[in-house]
C-alpha cells in the first residue's frame, strides 16, 4: 500500500511511488498514478472494484 492508512485531505507526497510519475488522480477513497513508462498504480478503499484488480478489498 503506497499511501498512508489515514485519510489525507491535502496533496501529500507518496514516497513509495517512483519519481517518474507523470500524473495522479484522486477519487473519494482511492487514488491512481501513472508513470512516463505507462505503469499504473492504484490504491485505496476498493469497495466497488475501482482499483481494477478484480477483487473488492482495500489495497
């Protein structure tokens, strides 16, 4: 899990993401990041499967 376990309401660095991240998007309880190489990271609540893993558990 790349993000802190607590809710954060202001832009906050995520140290475990690579420096090549080009864009970040935040939903209500999940976030996504994409790198210049096209790699995608997703983390958060995932109760509706919004992380795209086929599972409905937080990651």
